[in-house]
């Protein structure tokens, strides 16, 4: 029997063994702690343990499973709360109490719960990898589609149990493979967490993940199947922004990964998610949410695995034809876990002590996003929104810089905006999205033909204001000519009236794209009318005092989301108001 030779934190070594293969899942010690093989040579087998190793001694047994570290996939995942290696925390609490004991062995999915199963195949049908063979309602809003594992050869269906109630481990179907062996299928399957699930085809990313947050949807949009990073220092609103996106984005299922965050913060997430009512279904948000909680005091190796567990669950539901949004909070804590494990393994450190393979690990994670055609012929997507927590808000540190290389959307949180109570505290000049051109056709077709043009005018106003504010800081606003004062005033309307959003206001917490466009259009119109009024002899002080600037700032509250026709009246009244400034001359005709 193979035995422990040395223990160094979560890293265990077995001497002169030929029993284990790379990435194999093993049980370590008398408590049978869950672990994974991460290094094999003629002298030592190196294993990382996903549970606490306190009390572990040399000489205790190490037993292999012959299979890689895998996630159990089946009905019962939605509404559940798992740790980093997909152990259900509620069941663990019932088994071991509030503090999770090492070696606790509980099934991933509730084996006592029975599901109403409806079959989509019959005896004699041929079943292929990825094909759906039965369905069951997992929650009131999610229909679970049980699929043949991509690892299976497929074959001819020879027996089905028939429609009825079954638990996840009961055999519900039998098929004969092309090689002549009989295969029994249950409602669940296993998949190696470090291996991406296959798809039939990766499709172009050409439609937005609509969030209802104006600074995101118009200034730096993310696409369905896209990737985004939210970097920001302590207190800038990373978690709050992800909560808002989880509640309002038009994804079918949310996978929230709390990776190395504070315990009280994860508790707040669990409590808030259970209380939130999903605006799409008027049901609790947990009816389409999976939570993976791996707090900062949990074993560090499980933190490293939690990211892969979360993305595997997302890919599984993607293969059913759902659109999934992953909130990873935060990838910096995950990178810190990599650094700690790398140090235990005595690997050569790279920048700031992180391992040299940090960029490849980050890219492996983000590359598993995408909009795909599934093996069953439907369409699904996985969008990844990863929070990054650079120490001291230093965006030049390795995790932020390497994340920037592999994501196409960057929402930089600004400490000064957050302290000024400007939420979302996304800095519009430091943020960017490479999806804008890919989504242009969608916006033009589904929102307004000139959406991209109006958006560009708003972005130009903000960029020009940023340049002018450097002069204002040095010399004051009085030295500027009237046309530049007007530009700064128009940009203020954009900043305060458009980019700043109130999550507690019923009409401002979520804003449809059509209203976002109308708000931008009216602001651009204000700037155009102002410039024409200046050219006809009006003073800037008269424009600043006309009241329309303040009205445009409050328009997000004054015009309900379901009354877009009010914008036309606003524009007519504003045009008439500017005409009065120029002595009745027609302005902006």
C-alpha cells in the first residue's frame, strides 16, 4: 500500500510509487481526504489535498481512484450551495456542524429527492454523445435536460424506465454501444473539472449580454459568450456590481463563485440572493442560481479548484441550451492560492512571487467562455465576469495585467468615484470594450439605426471633457470660451444623469436599451441646441441657467421605463426653450 512520505501544508508526497497517474483523484490519510495528483516522477508523487491536513502523519495510506478530479452533474445543482470541490455545504453542516470536519463524505446531489422525469427517446432510437434523453423540472424556472455524456460512445436504446419519479442515481435507460457492451444511464454524469466540455461549433459573438446598467450597455458592453474583468481596490464596489449584474443581466442561469472572499461577505451574498426576487420570473433569484462558496479561511487548494468547478457547472447547463453568466469573485484570491501552492512545491517564482504559469492558467479559465452550438444542435453560451482585487488599486500588478490580456472587456473601478457615491463606480476613460464593433449590427437593428453614432457622440463628449478638466484644474473654468464651457456642462449631464445609477430606484435600477438610447439622444440634442444658440449670440450663462440641464439629469427618474413617448415631448419643449433664449429664432431646425 502507498503511504505518505511528507506533509507540507496542503502538499503531500508519496515516495517511489508507480500507482498514480497525473491529475488522478486520490484519498489521503485515515480520514480519506480528497486530493489530486499534480506531479509524478520516479522518486516522488506529489499530491495537493483539498481539505485541511492538520493531524496528517507520514505512514498514513494514500488510495487512488483511477479517475480524474470530476464534478457530479445532474438535477439538484440549481439552488444549491457548494464548496470549492462541489460538496454541498448544507448537507455538510447537517453532518458535521457549523465547522466542516475533514474527510466528511456526503453525496454531491440529494439522493433522496425524486424528480418527475419525461423521456424524449424510445427503445430502438440511436443515442449520440450530447443528446438529450429525458427532462425533469429542476426548479420552477429551470427545466433540466439529461444528456448522454460526451465521454460515451452512444448506441441503440434497448430499455427505458418510462415516465415517472426517479432519484439521481436510479438507472432510467439502457443502451448497447457499437462495441456490443451494455451501458446504464442515470439522471447524472461526471466530468473532469479541468477539461472543457466539447461543443459542435463555436459561433460568432454578435449579441449583447444586456445588463440594464447604462455605463456597461452603452460605453463598455459585454457580449453573450464574452469575458469581462472588474478590477478595483477595496471598497470600490466589485461585489455590489456583480450582484447587480447577477440580478438583472439577461442570462438564464447565474453561477456565482465566491473564491477566497471574506466569510461575512459570502454570508451576505447567501442571504441577499435568497431574499432577491427575480424580475424576470417573480420567483426567488435562487431558482436559477448556483453558489460556490470558498471563503478565505477554507483550505487553499480547494480555492484553486473552485474556479474549475464553477466553469464546469456552467458548461453543463450551456450544453442544455441555456445562457450562463459566471460571476467569479475574485480571481486575485485564486491567483494567490496558485502562488501559495507554487511556493509549497518549491517552484521558481516569477513576478511578485506568482508562478510562471499564471498567464496560462488565467487564459485557460477565460477561454472556456463562448457562444456555441451544442452537440444536441441548440445554442448556448457562457459569459465570464471576473472580479480582480489588485492590492492598493495598482492595476500594473501581474493578475490585473495578465487578465487584461485575455479578456475583451475591462471595467475599471475608481476609488474616487466610489467615495463620491457614484455607482457603478466604473471609470469611463480607463474602461473599454472590444465587443463594440461586433455588437454594432445588433444595436442598429434592434434599438435604433443611429445608436452607434449617438453612443460615439457621448463617448467623445466624455473624452473631450477629460482633456479640458486638466486646464480647469490648473487655471479654473472662467478662462474657457463659452463653447468649451458648454461641452463641460453637457458632459456633466452624461456623468451625473446618465452614467450614475440608483440601484434602489424602481425605474433606475434597470434601464432597457431603448430608454438608454433616448436619454443619450436627448443629451446630444441639448449640446447641439446649445452650440447653435451660442452661434446666434446667446450667452453661456443663459444656457446654464435655462433649467434644461437639471431636467436632463433628473430624466432617469421623471420618465418611467414604460413611457418612452414622453421623450418626444421633452425634445419639443427643450427646442422651444432654446428658441426663447435667442429671441424666438428657430434653433436646431
